[in-house]
C-alpha cells in the first residue's frame, strides 16, 4: 500500500514510516522540518498551514505521489506552549482543513491523530469515546483537536470521507529527544536526570496514561489495514496503554534506568490548560482492532533510556568526526 504521512519528521511519524517501510509499503512524508533521525523514506519539506491552493497535489515541481491513505499527524502539540501562543492552535485547524480538502479532492481516507486532551480534566473519570464532553475543554490545544475531529465528522457526512480518529496519550520512546524544539516530559526528565539536574513535577497526584511508541504505532498500522479493507470505518478510538502512573513514579523509573539518585521537586498542580488525571478506556480498541499494548511503563522507560543513551553516543561520535 501507499501511505502519505503528515508530520513525518516527528516521533510517531518517524516510527510509523519506518515500520511501514520495513514491511515493504511505500511511504511519502510531509513535514515543515527536516527529519534528523533517518533518511530511509522520501519526504517533502512543506508547511501544511499555507493556503490549500498552494499545496494541492504537491508544491512547486514536487508532486505528491498517488496514495491509498493519509495518516495526519502534523500539529503544534505542546499544551502550555499553545496556551502562551494560541495562534498555533488556529494553525492546527487550518492545516487539518487543508489535509481534508486534499483527501476530498482525491477520494482518499484519513487517519487523524487526536488526543486524550479532548476529554478535559477528567475528575469524573470518563474516557469512553462517545462520552467526551467538550464543555470541559481545557486549552487551545485541546480545542484544536476537538475542531479537527469536528471537521472530519462533517466531511464524512457531507462528502463520504472514510476515517479513523485515534486519541493518543503521552506517547514516548524512540526519536523523541529534540527538547530544544519542544519540551516533552519524558525526554526532558531523561536528559536532566542523566546530567545530575533536578526535575520538577507539577502535582504529586497527577496521573497520566503513558504509551510506548511501538504500541501506538502497532495500533495505527492495524487501523490502516482495517480502514483500507473496509472492516473498521468511521470510528473514534482511544490508543494508549490503559494504565495510569504518577509523574513522580515515572521520574523514579527514569532515575532507576539511568542508575542515578533522583532529584524530584514537586510543585502544586496545575499549569494552565493541563490535564491532571487520565487513564484510557481501551474497550473499543480491543474490540475493533484487537489492540493489545505490550509495554508497561517500567519496561518502556528502560527502552526509552537505552535509546537515548545510544543516540547521545552516536551524536557525540558524529560531532567529533
């Protein structure tokens, strides 16, 4: 099959592209920044937030190849950064609209990367997909994902778009250490603790559902296959691990994997816009995709730390060379 991946230079995009490429599928990526991790698959440098007329079918002399499906991962993604710069949430909506117009023009189905943020701050502990209450929207980022979902549902009704929406939760693992571009909590904690620096947790009781990237990508691949086969169409599905852990516990696991004594500062929760409790209901993913994540946080953190150490060693050697 031929798959177009937007946001192909990011963590999920890179891992997904490599998984598909290694399985013999054709992958074409689009991102506004270069992929610093691999050159194993072709991609186009392009800002998908530009007006649709400027990128339909490609850009300049570089056309998009014919594809069977689009996996739309591109987004401005850090919650507190979009609180500080809400225009970036509007960019998320614009680029999703553009990608949907491409899908509509070419009669191509789409997989959309939404977020557990659409549920809001779940003191009510409701994470079943149909029960999301958007009046609990916490931030411009979550609003942009809600808007993206709404656009997709409207395109399905008006134009017959075939889709799957996946709501991800705190995906971590390989190709996720460029914290200079975007601070993400696990790579940030790995780097700080590795260099003997303290880390700060906002909320001692904050509980999140951390998802190792291989489990996330495995779910997406199952979704691609079943959407193209017509077996699962027009569904919204949680993809996570299905177990909650506190950030304090996560930091302790990072320190253990690094074999260092953790320095953990705990501050009151919460920063504006951030969710303080989420554990995914995976019933629908199990039923529709036979999705069964295999990587608990204890094992996933060890793998993430091992990858970070090997990447740091490679980057150091390359820099000296």
